[in-house]
């Protein structure tokens, strides 16, 4: 990947991933650590999501490859 992604762009991709893959609306997302370099690596966040009006708090790890989210693991906070 030629262009460097900003943390804000990574968060936007993670938010879209949550909506498309899980139907989750993101209420808030804070980056805990950013291990993404040249579009590859892991973005570690704390977030609050809403599904059907019910909110829950999570720690999530988004794996990026080529500037896109390819997988995610999660743990309830």
C-alpha cells in the first residue's frame, strides 16, 4: 500500500466492518494501540456498540492487510 493510513481512516474502516459484518452501530471508539504499518497489522481499540438499541462495551483487535480489515477478535469489557 503506497499511502499511509491515518488512525482516523483505520477507525472508519473498523466502524464499517462492524456494521457490515455484525450489524453493530459504533457509539464510541478509542484507540489503545496502533500496530498497523504500511496497511498491515493490528489496531487495538476500546469501543461501545449498539445493536437494536442495546449498548455494550468491548475491547476489539482489528487485523489489517493491504489497508483493509480482514478479521477481528473481541473481548467484553
